[in-house]
C-alpha cells in the first residue's frame, strides 16, 4: 500500500491564493492559511477523479434558499443563540476530530458485533476508503467554489444583494469556525460516506449503534445508521459553521462516494453482517 500511494499527491506543497474579497467569497477564519488546500490534488483511492461527484455549488446569494438558510444559522448557530441545552451539547459533540472519532467507534461496533479480525479489517478498509475519497471530493468542491462561512456572511449580509438578509456585525458562532471554505460540509461528506458503508455491510434497517466524543465525554445512541447524518447536519448548523444547503449537498456527495466504493472496489465476497 505504501508503494501504491507513494506519488499520490498527499505530500505535495500547494500554495493558497486568496481571491479578491467580496460577497460570497471565502476568507480564512483562523490564521492566514486555510487547511486542506492539497486535498483536491490527491489521487483518490477509488474514484476516477476528485471532481467525480462535485456538487452543483451554493445557491445564488439574492435567492430565497440562501435567505432561508442564512436566517436559520444566524438564529440557531450564534454563540448565545436560542438553542436547547441538548442542541448545544450535540453541536459540541460533533466538534471531535471526525476521522479519529469514526475510527474509534467503528472498532467499538466491530467488537459489539463480534467480528473476526479479517472482517474487522475489511470493515475499516471499506469505511476509510469511502471516507477518504469523500473528503478528497469534498475539498475539491470547497476550493472550487470558495464559499464564505456564516461568520462572514452574517456580519456582511448588507453586501449580499439579498433584501431578506440583515447584517449582524457582532455575530459569532458557538465555537471557532474551521479554517477552510464552507461549501460543502466536510463532516456531512465524511459521515455520510461512513454511514453508507455501514448500511451496505449491515443493512439499512434498525441497527443499534453508539458513538462517543472526546470533546464532551458523552456516548450517544442511534437506532439506525442514517440517524447519524440527520444529527450531524443539525449539529453543524447549531455550531454556526454551515448553511443547511451545504449539509444537504455534502451528505449527498458522501452517499455517492460510499455507493461507488461499495459497488466498484469492494466486491460482495462476504454475507451481510
């Protein structure tokens, strides 16, 4: 595997060039250099190209969809917003490092299902190939569209040309915004790819599943794998990081990647677990 991936682009040095500032244009939120700039240039593990499932892009700033979604995050994602205690806890729960968080809990699932070492290895390989390619595809889209984060969109809403948005210069998200473009949501891309893999292996019906978070120290329970996607999508809005359309399109990308990996790279050589 090391030889196969020797020249995959992961070690490539890619410079970030900030485009001219303006409505809708991404600007770094913490530090001068955003993260993940090289990911669009990494050779995917399974996809034909990083742009294979590139989503259509954010809605037009003057449109109703944009106004609706900025209003949602402006209200529920602000640091002192009208969230319930549970919503705030869920938002913080999903600020754990998503790759490590998923890996830890995939191992827990394998142990709970008493998988053999071989079946556990296959589960991890399939999930992380899907998750890895989903992140490559996600960051390809992020740096293609370079869409601004809610923190800038809300503070500068008087520049977006939309009569249904209003600026709030003092608006801040619940926690520090990740330092890369907004669209699409990386958590949605990655988690949807993971969930699609798990549904392929275990079925899409009721399958009790738990995930823990090192940030909150909590372990949450889910009746179905797909319930995780719903929660992640809400959590990133309650944290003030993303718009609803970014969550929806990110989850769609993740599902597409997960299905592609299951159909084309990992053949059904074992029964549904």
